[in-house]
C-alpha cells in the first residue's frame, strides 16, 4: 500500500472512536498512513485512538462531527484539508442499528438510521472523491454488513441502508474505474465488539445458558464457523483493499462472515 518513494497517504475513517473503525485506523497507521479519526460524541475516545496511531510515526487528526449531516461533512472536510492534502482512503464505517418491528418504526427513526448508515457515504464521497480523481489514486471502502446481502426481522432501516451501501459501492466503482479509484463494500457477519461483549451476560440469563452455549447457539446461530469475526480481521481486510493486490478489486462485496451468506 505504501512505498518509500510515495508521499504518505491519508485515511479518513468515520465512526472510528472504537471497535471496527478504531481497528481500521490503527492498522492503516501501522502500514504508514496518516489517519483522521471521527466520532459524533465521545471526543476523548477519538483523541485516544489518534494518540495510539501517532505511536506508529504517522500524523493523526481528530475531526468530530455527525457524518449523517451534510453541513458537518463539509466542515470536517475543510478541517482535514487544512492539515492534509486531501483524503486518499475513505472508509465509511459509522453506523447505528436499532431493532424495532417495521410497523412500529416512526418516520423520524427511519430517517435517523438512513442518515448515518447510507446518506453519510454519499456526503463523504462527494467531499473527497474530487481530490482522489485529481491525484489519480483513491480507495473508497464502505463497511456494509452481511445484512447488506441478506435480511433479518426487526432491522428494516438498517438492512435497507446496508443494501443501499452495496448498490452505492457498485455505482461509485463504475463511475471512477478509469481514474483509477476502487470502491468496495466489506460485509462483516457477527463481530466481537464491546457492544456484543456487553450483550452476552444478559443473553446468558435470558436463555439460561453458558457463555459458550449462548455464543454458539444463539448469537452465532447463522454464522457457520461458530466464531466471531474480529475487529483486527476487518482492519486487515481494509488494508488489503488498499494494496497493489487490490488494484483490480472494485465494485464488489467482500464477506467476512464465517460463511453466513453462503447459506
């Protein structure tokens, strides 16, 4: 991805104060990229990720804001351009995932999910693609989900948004294929994040099962490997797409789901 003869590339990862986003930031920093950390509320967590990234000898900036709002993305982009010469690698990772029956969801709740999970990718691509095209190189990585390829009940807005992300990735890839810029969607299955870890004790009580039984028979029921994906594996997948090996991978989905979508 990075060679000694090239200028240092800059990666912007939305929703990167923890979990998958944090892992992608740190793996990009380890590979020699400057990084921009983003969150909408917990600035302390974002600052901590940026400080950890700097330990790899790269530049790291924090750009707080709600990427589901066009005005915030415009302000964030202006902040980034003040320190770095654009964004070479854009990772749209920010997401929310409420669970609610479709017929009970309000219009406001529906739009709040699509703003973060889908519209944000539109705003960020419009903000950063022009400079990628000008520079003749770029990578757009949209973190979708296994739910961008399949469905489950009670996640209608999330699933609609993630299906939209997959479609947006394909169209973006086609419109930038000769620049050369690639755009792909990573589709994780169940990933062991701090949110999932906190759910395990309550699920153990609900089903009167051991930790191992809950993980295998409840949480990972649809994941054939019966193992969580890790945030580090997602970071590795993202950096692979930025390597020379990923030059001709564009407009597609890469599932990191233990075989879930093979069923």
